């Protein structure tokens, strides 16, 4: 992940947009769940995202394994509830 983050930090904006578009269209194309595929196709968060840093974060997130994503999200939930309580 650190290597990918470092690589993404050196991408120019045009290349980041091209990579981001490829990632999003691959996710949409490979999705077998119809309602989820439609959600991605219509979501302004995915297709109308104009922030380059958010695009780079999405690319990095898409490269994480499901296990790593679960760990990250579980950690965020734990941190949230530790501050709320």
C-alpha cells in the first residue's frame, strides 16, 4: 500500500484521471449484482468526482484486499465509538 500511495502521489492529474476512469469502469463491468452495478453507474460520487486527491484515494482503496478493507473499516468503527462513549 505504501508503494502505491507513493506512486499515486507522483501521478500528474491527467494520468490520475485516466487510471481512475479505468478502475471505475472495471468495477462497473465486473459487477454481477444488477442493483449495485446500477448504483455505480449512476453515482455522482464515482463518476462525477472532480477532486484529484479523492480519485487517487479511490484508486488506492480499490487495490486493497477485502480483508484489508474490513480491517480498516473495523478500525474506523472502533475509533469512532471509542470517542463517542
